[in-house]
C-alpha cells in the first residue's frame, strides 16, 4: 500500500496549510450556529410535560418530519434542541466534505497541478488519498470543536459527542461519494454536480422513508442522512449506527482509490465527446455565451426547486390534519411562524427556498469572477463586447433565473397543496407568497455584483453575507435579538405570506436596495482592471 | 507618415507596489509587422492589456488606430484581433464554436479564410475546449484572430506550444496579413521568429523601452563576426581600432569588428593574404543580449 500511496503525507500537509482559513471559517461557523441554537432552545421547554407535547407535535407534522426527521425520545431536552441542526445542518457538513475532496483532486487535475505531482513521483492515487485524509482531519476537528461547544451550551456530554460524531460520519460518507464522483466525472464542476445530486437524493430518500407509508420505511436506511439521524444524539446515542456510516465511507474510499490507480489522468467515465464544428445561431451575442455556460445549472436547479415545492405542498394538508393541539401551534409559533399552521409552514419553507435561490443567484454572479480568473473574460472583452453587456448577461441569468426558481417552487407547492386538499384556490396565494421573496433574493445577488465589480478578490464574502442572513433568520428569534438587527436580513423584510398582510413598501424598498448595489457594482466593474 | 497604428508615450502602470510599466514608448506604423521584444516579466503582456483597455494605465498616453483604448474599447475592438499569451478555452464549447463566437462578438469573420486556416493549421474544430493540448488551444486563438479581417492584430507570444511546422505556417499567414495591408504587433521572445517576419522592433526591459528601430539600422549598433584563414599571423589586426575578441587557432582567425572599422580590418586581412572569409551580421540574439546583460541604470 505504501508503494502506491507515495507522496500522500506531503500532500496532506500542503493541503491543510492551503485550506487552514477555509477550515477555520467552516468549523467555527457550524459549531457556533449549533451551539447558539442549542443554548437558545434548551430553556424553552423546562419540564418533561412540555417537552413531550412539543416533540409529539413535531412528530405529528409530516412537513417537519420530512425536513428535519423524527424525534424518538420524546422526553429528552437535547433531542428538541438538536432537532433542526442534525439533518438540515448535516447538509452543510456534507457540502464541506464534498468541496474539500473535489478541491484537492479533480480541481487540481483540471488545473494541471496533478500532472506536475504525478511527474514528481507522487503516486497516481495519492491526491485522492490525501483529499480523503484532509477531509478526515477536518471532520475530526469539526467533531471536537462542535462537541466542546455543545457541552458549553449545556448539553450532556454523551449526547454532545454523539451529535458531533454523527455529523462527522455523514461528512465522511459524502467525502467518499465525492471521491468516487471525481473519478467518474470529467471535470471538477461535474464531480460537484454528481455529489450534490447524491446529497439531494439521500435527503429525499430519508424524508420519504420517514413520512411515507410503513412499507416505505426501509428507504430511510438507504440514505446516509437516515444513518446519521438513527444515531439519535441525546436520545439514546446508538453508537453502533456510526459503524454503518464509517463502513460505507471506507468502502467508497477504497473504490475511489482503486479507480484512481487505474485511470488515465484527466479521463473520466463520461468522456468529453465531439461537438459541433461551428457555433449555432444562439451563440451570437455574449448573452448567448453566458446562457450556454449556465443553462444546465439553471435546468438542474429548476427541476430541484419544482420537486422541492411539490414535496412541501404535499405535506401541507398533513400538517393541518395532524396538528390540532395547542402545543404544536405554540411550537410553530416559537419557530417564527403564524397562527395558521399550514400558512406558517408554507411561509417558513418558502423563506428557506428563497435562501437557496439566493445561493443560485450568488453562484452565477461569482462565476463571472471565476471566468475572469480563468482568462475567459479577457478573451470576451478583447472583442467588441462592453463590460456592461458582459456583467449584464450574468445579472440577467442570476436575477431572472432566481425569479424563475421562486416561481417554480411556489407553483410546485401550490399545485401539490391544491390537489391534495382538492381546492385549487390555494395555488394563487402560494404563488404570490413565493414571488414576494424575489426582491430579497435580488438583494443578495446585488451584494455579489457589488463585490465582483468593486472588490473582486473579496467576492467570496457574498457567501458569508448569505450565511449571516440565514443565521439571523434562523437563530435571531430564538435569541430574542433586537428587531433592527434581524431586520438587516433582506429575508426578514419580506411580508409573511400566505396568511400575513401584503405590503408593497418593503418589496419596493428591497428592489431599490438591490438596484443600488447593482449600479455601484456596474460602476466598479467598468472602472477596474481585468485579470 | 499616416497616423500611427499604435502610439504609446510614457506609459506607466503599477500593480500594488510592483511597477509593471515605467514610462514605456511604442510606435507602430500602419502596415508593418512590429516585433515587441523583452525578457519574461518585462511588461509586454501588460502593455498589450493596456492597448486593449483591459487594464487602465496610471500615466502616459496610449492611442490605438487613433482611439483611446480605455474610453473607446468597444469601437476599437471591432478593428482589432487579439491572441492572448495564455489561451484558455471554455471547456464545454468546441474549438469551432469558440472561433465563431469570438468572431461574431467582434463583428464577423471570413468563413472562407476560417475554413482555409483550419485546414492549414490541421485543427479539428469538433473537439471540446478541455480536450485540446496547449498547441491546439493556441491554434484555436490564432484561427479566430487571423480569420477576423481586423485591421490590427495584437499577438502575445502566439507561437508558444506550436511545433516547427506550424510555426512555419504561422509565418506564412503573417506574411499574407502584411500583404493584405494589416498591421501586426508581435510580442515574442523567440528571436528567430521576429527576425524572420518583422521589419522593425521595440525592445523593452523592466517596463521601459530600451531600443526601437528597424532591424537593419539596429545591426549597425553592434559588431560583425568574422572568421578568416590567413597565410601570415597579422599582428597589425589588433592595432585596428574597433576590432575585439580576437582568437587565433593556427592559421584561422576569429574576431568581432564594429561597423565603422570593417573597411580597415578587411584591408589588413587582404594584405595578409586571406584565403577564406566568412562574415556574419549580428544576430538579434546578440542585440538582445547586449541590452539584457547590462544593469538597467546604465541603459539611458
């Protein structure tokens, strides 16, 4: 084994050094959000009776079970406080693992750095082994920091460590899946896409298994998220389940290493096929180019959003039927919602969808920066294309695309809600509720444009701003933060629909703010050096 | 003389605290192929990027085809084609798509010339950008630029990665461009290439122009290498002012002589009964080294 993995140790050292600040950011971010959320939730339910009724309410709502999973120990204080962070927070842990692995394998290979390494005596599979080890180190660090934070927040030490361990186990499974993805895809972006789709499928399998009829319950056990939640941190701590995650991770890692050892550098299972010898009619203006580069991504997002909406919409009637008790209303209310449960559920979920749509918009705007780093912007701007046109084409895809995503998620939710409740009159209000989120999404796109235009080296800060907005929205109400502070998040400005009162004022304000960001971003982009 | 195709005076540009251009001058006449020479990091690429309006100069003036490259970028780029030093292609588009796209974004390209160039450069236009080797990526950019019918071609080390056959094809294409009346600024450090295709050159170093002019007159600045076989030892030769680096190997002599002393040294050789004589003009390489070997402060 040593002969085939030569150079791994050096690669791990160099990789950890390269990623030290990224890791510090992710790990502290995840640990602090979990810690704060647990600290804020623990005192909400001081007695066993209150906990039982709240947990029963959670389990009775198909919607919350689908999104966050089921609570097995109704009397546990820890279970309620960790409820949102386990599965949902796990998505972020999985993304961290995926990005780490792809960054140190396929991205390096695309950039030609792996070739340099391969020629220098490092083994063919060394980069994959190194990326997995880097991920292992990151997950162990994440687990240590998170469990310390949770113990400080007042959670019992066994539950704290079990929670951290289930996160780490989930991360390692997706690290191994991402490593397999890097071996079969033909580019870094393709590998990330494969792994992200795997995360989505795993989440849906777990949701369907948890909510669906009894004969579908086995589906939960096909999903890494199912294994994660089955550990049951602070509600039994079933340590042996971790073995499932670790075993699958080890098998996946072994598979990826075996492929890496046999595969040609730069090759993938899905080889780049030949294409048209000349450009079609649509590849004419720069908008056509941007569309050609971004359309696959928008298509995948669109499908995901529509089905996500349909899934949510299908749960709404369940939420209404199963939640008659006052305690469950109370829980939803405390989670930041409205009196009418189905409306509260839809409003909360559309708000989450808006955050995800903002993620799409930011990723499109930041791609313009990536295109610049790769030298493609130079080639385009050396032609008779103005900077405003180029920036405008990306903004059109970001703003238009995110608007389409919100329309699709709301349409999916409205139709599923309408069909399942036999009242298509629900479609209209739900679609409006989705559309009112668009200005808030555009503010986030505007911030990304501002950064790309005026401070391109700091463009990644757009993600930090989005994370802050999520943190304000998710934890702000629990911490009883000042209103003005929570109002800083554009998502907090949106009228709470359906059910709330509609007002043009905040929407107009958000549009004006996003326009201001776009104007300043455009001015910066036209004034600065390219490259 | 008509308006200069490119006129740059006292151009300065710093990236942070690192100066890239420190008062660069460059004059390119319409219809000429102008060599733009300098060692790595001398500021060649930065100059081209200023000329394309991708980067804004800190000081000095730059005019391209009579236009301001920063203010009139779009108008200017309809008349200019560019081959970057480091060609990076979109991984998902084919070479043919990229050639067409860049041509259309510029305002059109000549389809007959495109087909002809694809053939001559032996480039497969159906392959995806990520599948091309460095040399083939370079060919994609060259075909896109050469089939554009632009008035001015800005080429940044365009033959890097090309094999010698393709280099020859490139030179032939360049000769055709010149015959068609187009102006070319060819940035390079491959001296034989510049020597083969350029009438005039500008040599820069550390962001400053150190020499500019036509190759013939620049040759006068340096010495000629002479190898001769003579019957007698010719001790007088060392006395001739302008003769240096004299080496003797039995009956054969090798020395360098400045232009003004050529007649005097030949007279001495003739009197000494020269039996064989080769006379080599200075290569661009020697010109080049003459400028680069010296520290920058003695340049002015």
